[in-house]
């Protein structure tokens, strides 16, 4: 007989497969991904694993663990954006599994933990972060692992050295992924919530806790110490720059994050209603889940307050908030699934939440028709399949919620089914939003033999987008083309310029061989997001040959 835990984990892995791995290449690499992967490419090409560089300059803003992982992937499968995103998907899957284990440890109920993990795997922000090669997903996944081992250590009598050491190790891995970000946004509010709710005993555990801290410090700080010793001036400069960014870069008002429910995507309204403490407190007491509900509320509010205190704000920084948020929503849904007698007003609340999701399901084929079918960018057969799936899901969902006896299991299944349809089928036409027929990627220069051993330069004073560095997989340095002696000393070389090389250089002095015009833009030329800085000319400059005279 297969245990419930194995069934739950198998279903979670299936959902994670659709959430993080299916069609993970339909979104082009953005600026953040390009920076990360360009750094990983240079690690492989130049061997600078301890002192990472980006376009030939030290890049010490981020700790190196995720970059090392990306470099390993680049060794195995070079220039594969999908492969890099698969690893981020693995990190996101680990986050989902760790949440399952955390909630199971706290609630002693495998169904509750399954529902909470299912919610996390289908939240919008988590899906997007698990589909892109950014480093946030790594630090929060490792920290959630540390939280799981910390709970295990405090839940059992005795010193529990093993669990405390694992806690310190995973904390250190989180720090090596993105510094103190997850400590501030995830760990501190968790500790506050855990101490407020369960008042754990630390008797006989002080020495293991000290060992945990020492392990965390050793794993976290060996690399910063190395940088301080061998690149002290640059390291201090970067530390000052990063601390200044938190105070002066992307500054938003303190209430900016109060839009946080939107990051849950399809679960947004459920998240809002699940936070109404006076309404749910007694109801969760009836099913013996009031402690974990209080814990999730304190964790959510604490995380939101701490994130709001930082002047620099970005929506992707809300990722750690979705972890306790998934527990909020999961407990709310479990209450309906528990088989208890549900009052009419509670049914009404459930129907309102699900009715909005029903409208989304019905609107999906309409949106696809308007944006893709009318423009002949979606095959009729695929559109028909999506329409059939949406119609079937909408019919089942409407029947389950508007029936006199609401079928909560079928309703939840329809929502998950909708997510699978979107990820498995709708992401195919969504990729056409990023098709520019005039796009000519600079990545083609990798395949041109004559360019392989030549240095690359760009015109000093022009902007060089890091996306071009990533796609070309070359270090492209600035060059003052007005200094003729300097230009001549660099010959032969490859010039990357905003206009043809013969318009910025005297063609009579050097031999100019134009390789091509490259357009990195995924947006169409008539789009307001079309960026001319992503269009560049590539040319080879050599010493001009002269005919010998008799």
C-alpha cells in the first residue's frame, strides 16, 4: 500500500514539472538573467571562480554559489538558457518540498501540508521565479530547508546535533546565494512567529545551537573573507555600493508592498480572505489547526513589515512572503476539504472566490482569440484543444460550486487543472508575444571561425547592453576610436558599434570587414518597448593591405 506521503510528493512533483519545467524557454532572458549567465560564462572561459567577472570587470555584488551552479551547467550544456532555467526549477521544486515537510512537521497532518505546498507551487511569483535563472529562488529555497531542520531540532528532545548542523549548513548556503536577504525577509519573521506560537524549549540545546551558528558563519563568510584579503578595495567599494542601493535605488513608499496578494496570482482573493483573523480563528480551533494558523499570520505580517521597512522595493522581493502566504491559503482550503458542516456564509465566501477563478477560465479562450487567432499566430487545432479544456474545467467548476452541496475537492482540482492547461498549452502561443521577425541574434558570432581568437571592443561612449555580452559569450571592452595610435595597437579586432564601422572610422586607414547587423530585440519594431541600444553592427578591423611595387 502506497503511503499518503509518497502519493502527495508524487503529485507535487507532477505539478512542479508543469509549473517550472514545461515550455520554460518561452520568455526571453531579461537583464538580470543576462548578468548572471554572462558571469557564469566568464567563469568557464576564464577560470575566475573565486573572483567572478562580468564583461571583464569584477562582479562581487552577489555571492557566487548560484553562479558556480550555472557555470557547472554551462560546462555540461553550453549556451543553453533552458538548461539554466531547469536548475532554477529544481530549486523551486525543493522549496515546495521543504514547505510540505515544514507544514507536516508542525501540523502532523499530511493533507494540510500537501494543500499548502500545492498552493505554493501554483502561485504566480513562484512560477515566474522558478522559470528564470535568477538567484532569489536559491537563497529562499536553502533558507526554507534550514527552517525545516531547525524545527526538527527543536521538536525532539536531546541535543539533536545532526539537525542543528544541517540548519547551519543550509543557512550558510542561503547566504552564499544572495547574502543576508533571506535572513531578513524569511528567517527573522519565522523565528518571531515560531517563538510566539509554540514557545519551544532550548534545554540541552545551547551547545548545538552554538555549533549551528559556527557552521553558518564558516559557510557564509569564507568567500567574503577571501575577497577582503585579495580584493579589499573593490570589495569595500561594492559593500558600500550595495548598502547604498538598499537606501537610494528603486525607492518606493512604505505601503508599496500592500499589493502583495497579486503575487499569488489565481489565489489572490483566497489569500486576502484567509488573513481575516477574527473570522477564521474559531473555525481553525474546531479542527485543531489554530496554532499553525496563528503562526502563519504572524510570519506573514512580520515578513511584510520587515520588507516594507527597506526603502528599495521590487515585486520579486515578495517571493519569501508567498511561503507563509501559501500556508494561509492552504489552511483556508483545508477547512473546506475537512468534511465538516460548512455554514451558508462560508459557502458564499468560497463561491465568491471560485467565481472569480471561473471568470478567468472563461476569459482565457477569448483572450487567446483576440491576441493570437485573429492575427493567425495560433493554430486552430491548438486553440480548439485549449477551448475544450477550458470549457470542461469551467463546466466542472460551475457544477461543483453552484450545486446545493458544494464539492470542494472537484473545485480545487479544477483550479489546479486550469494552471496545468495554462502552463502546458497556453504558454505555447504566449511565446509569440516575444517574436520579432527582424531579430538577428548576436549569438551567431560564436559560430564564425574568423572571430574566435580576436578581441572584441565597443565604441567608448556608446552604451553596451549586458544582454549582448551574454549572447555573444565574449568580453567586450571599451575603445577610444579617436585615438588612432591606440586603435592601431589593438589591430586586428572586432568592433561592436551602434552604426556601421565605416561611419565612425576612416575606412581609408584600415581594412573594415562588416560581419553583420544584429538586433537583440524580442519586441517588434513598432513596439514602444523596442530598444535601439540592442541593435549593433559587428565588424572586423585589420591593418590595410598594400600592394607591393617592383
